[in-house]
C-alpha cells in the first residue's frame, strides 16, 4: 500500500523535467541556427567585399597597363618619325651627291652616261621618297594624338566606372548587400588617390627641377632610336681614304637624327646627312711644319618636321653624328638647304607615376565596406513566432542594424624576371612604361578599420 502511494507521488515530475530539457534543447538549436546563419552570411558578405575590392584594383591595374602599352607605342611612333626624317635627309644628300658627281664626270664618254643614268634614277627615287616620308610623318603625328586621347579617355572612364562597377559587383554577388556611400567615404578617397594622386599627366608646361618626368620621357625616346636614326657617321675606305706620308685624303659620311627641345615650344625632329671630301698636305713654313686641311662638300641634305626648329641656328657639334665637327662646310650647305616635311606637333602629354609615387611598387589600400540589413541575415530575430516565445536572439543587436564586412586591395608592380629579366639585374620599381601591374588583396590597417567603424556608427 505504501509503495503504491510513492508511485502516485512521482507521477508528472519527469514531464516537467522533460519540458525544461526540451526548452534548453530548443534554445540550443536556435542558437546553433543563429550562429550558422551569421557564419554563412558573414562569410558570403566577406567574399562579396573581397571580390569588390579586388575588382576595383583590377580596374586600376588595367588602366596602368593600358597606359604602359600606349606609352611604349608612343615611343615607337616617335622613333618612326625620326626614321622618316632621317630617310628624307639621306635621300636628299644622295641626290645632291649624284648631281655633283654628274657635274664633274658626266662629260666623260661612256662613264658619263652611266653616271647620268644613276643620277636620273636617284632623282626619281627621291621624288617618290619625299612625299612618302611627309605623309608618314603626318600619319605618325595623328597616331600620337590618338594615343594621347585614348589615355585620357581610359583614365577618366576607369576612374568613374570603378565606383559604379563596384556597386554592380556587390549586387551580382549578393542582391541584398549594399555599398553605402557614407560607409565608403574611404573608398571615394582611395579612388581619387589611385587615379589623381598616384599618377599624373605630364607635359612640357609642368616640367621643372622637381618634376622631370617629361624630360625623362624624351630621354627614353632618344635612347630608343634605332642605329640608323642615332648615327650614320663613318669613313669610306679604299680609294676614298688614303694616307701618303705628306698628303692624305678621306671621305667622311656623317648623319643622325635629333629631337630638338624648346622649353617654350613643342619639340621638333631634325636630321642631317653630309658627305665631305677632306684633303690635307704637310707643308713647312719658315719656322713650323703642319698639315693644311681643306674640305670639299660633295653631298648634303637636312630635314626638319616643322619650322619651330631652324637647323642653321643649331651649331651643337654633337648633333647629327657630329656633322658640324667632322664636315663643317658640308653641314653649312645642308643647313642652308634644309627641308620641312610633314606636320608634327611635338612630344604629346603622357600619363606616368607622380613624384610622390617614385620608387613605389604598389598603390595604397583600396578599402571597401559592404553591409547587409539585419533583417536580411535571417536569424530567429526576424521570425515573429520565435521572438514572442523562447527566441535567444531577442537581445541581438548589430552595429547600425547591419552586418558589415571590410576588405582592402592594391595594385602592385612586379617584373617577372624569369621571363623578362633586366640585363643589369637591378630592381625595377613601379612605372608606366612596362605593363607588369597586378592586383592583390591586402590587410586593412587599424586606422582603416577604425574609420569604417566610426562611419558605421553614424548610420
């Protein structure tokens, strides 16, 4: 009887305990669900932020590499102008030499007929070459202007599209995520830095003692000239040059193409070719003996791309393969008969890294903050039934009522030495001459995270 009473007293106690345990189990499940949701959504949002930052850096990389390609193309087209100018003056010299030879030798039977035929053929060839070189110089000048315009168009287009593209990338990755303008005040400033501080358009008006990039660009052009444009100077051998103790003679061919710079006006390409016969005899006077020299000009030609340069006023002895020094009389004839060919507007403005970016291999961070409304995270706090009963997320509060992710990326320069090693084995800093820019994710700094946190609190 007593045992039966004890059994009756124990009825219902296990049910209460079960209900308590079930409540804890339900809360555990809900906590687990919330945790899983937050992890999944946070990871997805972080991927969205990473993709967005990396994409903006990629736009910057493409902009840098495009400018590197077009800068190299500009150098190549400048060299092409130099070649055309050199070809023009060389053919003018050759025609003049043929005319002079005919004036002296065409009266000789048989030989004169051959020389006359050669002179006629050279004159005809020069009549074809001169219009061709003039056309090509003008065409190259048009191409140079197109390259300059394309750089400007890509520069501003990529700067403007970087932010709009970022918003599209965010929506493509997560339709419920957003790129808030207030939260991304840093991004606006970072885009400005990449496109308007890290790089600049350089021109002759801005060149000075602290900004030598335009002069450096002209130096790159001069260093890129082919051997024909650099110097065409040599001495003819055999019969043309002899040394007979007390008398000697030599026939010297000089020539080269120079870019003449004027700080106030656009640059000009000039070219000169001369052929001079030098005769010297060793004579003795009352007290001394010395060589007496004499030069006979036998061929000359000079061409300029425009009237900004006057070859008669350029007396630098290093110009045009040292023509002024080696064939001084022939050079005077060439200068006085200079020809203007084509339509050339000088070295065009180009984009290069700014002075503040010299010896840098990467841009500053491009920081992106992507957010998502708390209600779109889909934790139990967004379910009314759970919130009214045993929801463990009723106290849940996200900063700014949003889930936020921050990411940063950079454009960086790295020359692949395994493929294009430098001959001098030196380290190559970032530049806009070689298209070796790439994009990468980077770590955000404490300051960047602090600014993002402060801006988020404002919302």
